[in-house]
């Protein structure tokens, strides 16, 4: 195999620089040769070369499903990539407890909720419940944390009220439903409200959900964001390292 | 297999579940405890009604539509009495009395009340139901029941004429938010082999204390359940079903704060299945338990009358609790749901009791444990459709792995003789299904169901082996839990977090302000008409009758 050029990286199939890409999509075009040709033309417009339609299926009602392979001539300069990553180190539960014992004279108060219309508590429960996720204990299992989970469909107003009453150090917001980007507007509204109430600086705001990332969270005015597959210890480790001593 | 009575859908040759040697005394004990638990709840709540139940009375009277600002007339009429503290005798008496005195029909009267032209409070003081008023109420109630029965007979005739899918019925969801897009997606799914189309509701609808009106094109994570949307989808599925020569079932949700009202709308628009769980709203939507337990009874009586299948939501327990540790809670809850459902007049072939495949697939013997759980549920509820739910918790966004998990799920479903298979989507946990996700899921199901159709009646479980031991163990644990709940009562059990590791208080949650104690003069002619119709159909259990 020839040497990989990090300044000109192409997609990889089985030979360096072969640029192999696979796509699958449906078109509102009746099944037939026209549908396949439409798929090929669409791929060329995406900048792909030599599109091959390997599978086409008649979905009925004038729709066709297609599986296409093509070659992408485009390259990426991987020496110039800029991504937003969390600056904190990843720690295990024992190390987190030890660090917290040094830094804090009391337990940190963590308030969690699914906000807006979102009724999907799977994510927030996985992070907060003692049981945790994938063998990694949830925040309730940490001695250094005092956790309150408000559950589903909490309004931003109520979340901030509860945060005042609980004297929360950290607010965790889960958003799973993302249809028409409702999660973004809802999260941004929370930060606006916190700023209007003058509490933005007092509390660490963290959001999580399958379509969220640290970068998106920062864009929305949060202190951190966690995406799919996040373990509770990653969240606990972040907040214990990020919060100043108290 | 004698236990797979094909009363709701045909079963192919050889389809069934391998025999399982369960302790019959434990099975009998579990069922008797569940009946005891259900009876205690029923007795405690018999004296209560709710805003949703009163609105349902009006819906059955034929009241539809909303005010210019979108408030349904049913809400407006009920609230006119409730805010004045005059609802304890039920909505029917003052409403029918006003009809008698004004000469207006039900719809015209509701409109007049909404326009402040008639003040219902003036009709709430008379505590007697005079014969003239009684006659009006009884006639309206009987007309409502007749409309529901007409839709039931229509379904029976269509299934007789067109035929239908075989078990396991292939059930897929549509959830675009726009009913017109949903119709396209549903028609495509039917053409790809779907037997049941479920229109997922917009997130948050369960907490609305009214049913939105009209055709809707905006929703989040789903499409609003409205009577107009039901009617649009019904027409579309009837059309495509006629073309395909296969009756396509329509499913929605009679759940949340409008449980009985949506059951009535579904019955009137010939829906065939309803998500309808006695406990789900309490646990997962924090709806007050008195509210839901009252509402579920009325919703289930209507569904019993409509001849539709209810689906319960025990699968959800395993999304919050561990699927192995909490397997017995699913069994205990399905038994309680069954007992409550039978009290309401639902028959065996209407019990789509829910369970799920949610064990971490990387756990050793995960598949063996899933087969044990699925076979246990199958053997506990002979003849019931059973709704088997796909993996959701351990779906990762890796669509290829997800497709394999769903294929294994399809295998367990057909191997253990499940009646309704909610097909998993490889894009679970990513987005609501795309048009081809559904096609891929249906293709996988057809492949697996076809190939493994007769395995269930051919294979045998090793006596004394791991699988049998697991099933027996889960049943034993379920009996222990049921003993405890029978001792302390269902509401106390829910308060202690026995299900899904979620604790709820009898006076907490949403919707308690919509529960009231019925006074001595309470009158609901629709309840009487439904009871009479269910008795005529032989669907009500006789007092003290030992149920299967």
C-alpha cells in the first residue's frame, strides 16, 4: 500500500485513494430505468464519479428505493481540521470522587430534565439513574453528587424555578426529539431565559441527546454537550473538573 | 397448537410456540392475584368520574367541532359545568334537560352553550332525571352505540370480503407529523406487506386535556390524533387494502388525558387497534393514577364494544429498568392489564398485551433469555394476539447492526408464536422512519417469518434446561411481586415504584383536578347503553365468574 497523504485524504474502499462511497436513498420517481438514471445524475451532481446502481426496488405509489456505489474524487486536508472537544480529562468513578473530595466541601447539586414537549427520558435516565448505562454507574450513584431528576416534558420556566429552589450547581437537559430542529430552539430559549433571570453564570448548563454534540451545545450557549453513547462518568467527570471549588 | 386460537387473524400451518413446562399452580395463582388487584382498584374508583369521561359522553351523543379559537365544544360544555362546581351529577342530565327545554339537538345545543346563548348551569339544579330527559339521553346514547357497532360490523364484513394478513401481523409506524405525508408512507408500507399501520402521535399530545380538531400538518415526532386525521387515514388504507385484497388495520393511541375520548373517536372512525394501557400514563407521563385508572375503564369498554384490539405498553418498563432484572415486572403488569381489560368487557382476541426484546444483545445467552421471556408470555395468554416490541434501548445508530438485531427479533417473534410484531427500524434512535426503512424492515420480516414459520411447533425446549428454568424463574418472581401488590393495593404498589423503577403518588401527577366524586344523582346514559350492548354481545364477565 502506498503512503497515506494526510493533506489529501479520500474515502477508502479496498484500495488507497479509490474514493469508494455507498449511498442509499429513495426518489419520488416510478420504478424503472428512469429512476436509476435519476439516481446516477443526482450522484454526479453531488460530485461523485462512475455511479453504479446496484439495487433498485419498487416501493409503489411512484417511489423507488436505490442502493448506489460511486467514486468520490474529493480530498480532505486532515492537517487543517478544527473540532471542538471537551478540554477535560476522562476519569473513572473513583478518580472523580477523589477529585471532588479535594475540590468541594459539599455535594454538588445536579438537576436533570427532558424539556419542552419531549417525553423521551431514556437518555436522562441512563445518565442519572443509579443503574447508569452500559455498566457505567449513573450520577445518582456518586457520593459527591446530589441528583434530582424532573423527568419528562418540563417547561424551561419550571426548570429554572426548580433550579433556584434546589440551588442547583448543574442543569442537565435532555433533548431527543429533533423534528424540525425543535431541540435547538428549545435549548436556546432556556439559555435566553437564564440570562434574562441573571442566573446563567451561576449554573453549569449541559445538554445531551443523540443529535447533540459539544460543538452544537457551545453554539447554543451551553457549557457542554454530550451525544449518543455518552457514559455517565463522562458527564460526572466533566462537571467535577469544570466547576470551581465550592 | 390449540392455544393459538386464530380469532383475530389466520395462523399459517405449523405456526406456534414450543411447549413450556410451567408450574400450573403458579400460573393460576398469578392470574387470581391479578384479578384481585384489578377488582380492588375498580371498587375504589367506582364512585369517581373525570372530565375526559364526561367529554366522552358528549362525543357519543354526537357533539363534534371546536370554537373559533380551537377549543373543542365537548370541552367547552363540560367546563361550563365543572368551573361552576356543577359537574358532580354528570354532564348528561343538565345537557339533556337543556335539549328538552330548548328543542335543540345535541350539536346545536353545544354550539349554543359555546356561544353563551344557553347557560347550562341553569339546568343543573334539577336532581331528578324526568322521563322526558331520560328518553333523550337514552336515545342519544343508543344512537352512539349503534354508530360504533355499525363500524364494527363494517370491519368484520371487509375482513370477510378482502381477507387479511396472517400472524404475526406486520405492524409498522408512520410519524411524519403531516397526515398527508403519513398517508403516502402508509400506502407504500401496505404495498410492501404491512398489515397494521400505527400513526405515532405528536410528542406531548398525551398531556393535552383536549383532542385537537381537524386535519393537521405539523407535529413533533409524530402526527396529532384527531378525528379528521383518523378519517383520512382510514379512507386511504381502505383504498389500498381493496386494491391489494388485504384488510389493512389502523392503529392509534387511546392514552393520556383524553383516553376515553380518543377511544370513542377511534371506534367511530373504525380504527382497529389502540395503544391503551392502564398504567403507562401514570408511569411514563406522570398522569395522576386515579385519573388514568378511571379513564382506562371507560376507554376499554368502548374498545370492547368497537371490537378493536388494545395494545398495552409493558415493553416500556424495560427501557428504564434492566430487561433481565425486570422481566417479572412485565409479566406481573400484563396480568394486571389483562384483568382490568376483561373487567371492561374485552375478549381474549382483543388483548394485544405488550412485551419487548430489550436485553443487551451482547450479553451471553441474550437470545436464549429473550426466547424464554417471549415463550412465557405466549403461554400465559393463550389465544390473545400479544404485541411484541422490537429492540430500542440497545439500538446504536449503526444501522447494519440494528438490522441484524431486528432480524433476530423477528426470529424470536415467529418462533414463539407472537400475534402482532411491531417491526423494528434500523434507524431506531436516529429519526422517525424514512420510507425505505419501513421497506427494509418489512422485507426482513417476510424473509424470517417465511423461513421460520413452522419452527415453533417443531422444536422442543430441553426439559430442565436453561430456557425452561429462566421462564419458570421469571414467573415465580412475578407471583412474588403480585402477592405484594395484592397485599398493599395497586396504587400503593405504584407509589413504591414496583414498575419501571418509577414511583408515583396517588395524589401526584397531572390531571387530578379533572377527577371528581359522583353524587347520588349522577347519570350517564352512555354507560348504561354500553353495558347493555356488551351484555347482548356476551362480552361482560358475570359477577364472580372465574376467567380463563
